[in-house]
C-alpha cells in the first residue's frame, strides 16, 4: 500500500471515530488542510454512493 493511501485511510478512520481535524493532522503529521480535503472528498463519495443507490432503488420499483 502506498504511504499516501495509508494516510488517507487513517484520516477517514479517525474522522469516522469523531476525532477533530486538528487532532488528526497532529497525530499523522500532515497539514490540517490536507485532513479537511480528505474528509470532504470522503463525504462527497458517500453522498454520490447514496444518490446512486437511491436511483437504482427507484428504477427497480418501476
């Protein structure tokens, strides 16, 4: 696993656990801005997946 991917997974895991961006950044020795960006991208992917699932569900009903 590439180091960047490992950090992304760690950021998301800590974010899901309720850690603050500042705490995550300090623990992983990355910028707070990087943590914010990773969390935002994760949330956007989650929203996209929900919308896609809902669309598939509606098509199945018709």
